[in-house]
């Protein structure tokens, strides 16, 4: 009974293509994390993020930074999908 639940998921990637898919996924994850780090670094140069969010509890800046990160994530995801 339990194996019947996993049958649709078993056909997503064939076993011989699994290694190639995993390597490609890890490469895109690494590139995405690097892009996030660069974007956060650039935002840190423009805005005093640490002081404003941690010390002054600026919720609005936290929402803006989060929105920018979600936008970058959407762009990276669209680039990965092609």
C-alpha cells in the first residue's frame, strides 16, 4: 500500500539521469546562494541594514529587504527554468 503512494514520484527522473540532475541542481543552488550574498552585500552598502533592523527595529526596512530577496529569488528561478 505504501509503495503505491510513491509510484508517481519514481517516474519523475530516470535513475540513469539522476546523477546529472543532482549535479545540475547543486550548481544552480550554489549560483543562487552566491547571487543572494552579492545582493545582500550591495544592499548592506546602500542601507545600514544591521543598525536599522537589529538596533532600531525598523520593520519597514525588513519588509523591503525581504521583498527584494523574493524578487531576486523569482529572477533566479526563472533563469534556472529557462
